[in-house]
């Protein structure tokens, strides 16, 4: 794979993906890659939500109280 020097406004993730996508890969591999990226981002979002939940001392009861107010 060729060295690629990219300057902002691309992020480091975008630059790495551009390197990857410069090579032809079958559509089914591309679909699998999209699923891996989606799972990675979902896991990170869940981790952040869990940390916020713990930080704020939420419980199922507290969440139900919040939802009942709406």
C-alpha cells in the first residue's frame, strides 16, 4: 500500500480509510467492514452511556421517573 500523506481537514480515521479503500475489495468484504465499524462505534457509545449512567448515579427507577415526567 502506498504511503499517503494527508493534511487536515481529514481526520486520522478518514486518512486510514482512504488508504484501505485505495485497494479494490469485493463488495461482500466492504459490507463486513461496515458492520465492524458500526459495531465498534456502537460499543464506544454504549461505554460512554454506561459511564455517564454510573457517574450520575442513575438507576432503573430514576430513569422511569424521568420518562414519566415527559
